[in-house]
C-alpha cells in the first residue's frame, strides 16, 4: 500500500494571527522530497507569501534559528560540532512557546510577560521565560520580581 501524502492547509485562525502581526508555527508541512517540516508564513518579494523555517538569530553565534517540530535550533550546530549548540524546546512545563516569546528570548533573553507553567510541585504558577546563563535553553524564572 502506497503512502498517501497530503498537503497541509493554512487554517483561518493561522491566517488571522499572521494578519494581526503574530504568526504561528505551522507544523505538518511537506517539502518536495516528502519530508515533514515546520515553518512560519512570511511575506516574499518573489512569491507574495512563502513558508520559512528561519525564525530568528542565534544569541550565541548570530546564525539563523530554525523551527522544527519539537524545538528552535541554531542552523550552525553541525559546523561547530556541537549538537546542542542552541536547542530551545517549543514546549516548556506545559506551555507552548509562541513566536513572539521566542523573539523576545532571542533579543532580550527574557519574556516581557509572565506565562502559566507547571511548577515542580505540579501546580500552575506564573513565571517568566528566560534563556539559561549559557543562552542555550529556556528556563522558568518564578522569582524574577518577587
């Protein structure tokens, strides 16, 4: 039985988010080789609209950060021989990291607003997301302003 490949449609709420200036990660896209990838809807001078996996610049080396189905990763990790040069998980303690939050993390090292996370006791708690001291992962900061 042959594997049937389906195209992914962009849903109305994803278009609305894009038009409101807060694009979302689109999972389940297929490239020309039939491989699944994640991307963001972007404006393109050539095509009008296109999909891009580039979502920012690495705070460690300045190279592109790419979105994957599970993480935001630096594109330079293979050149540097560091498999975990920058790997920012897309889900942190029950919270899905948005592109807006990712951009704040990449530029400022911390989110502007608190988010709801599951703490070590299993309860929901407010916390800021920030980059770890080595800038290679996202950590929760429950005591930033307390």
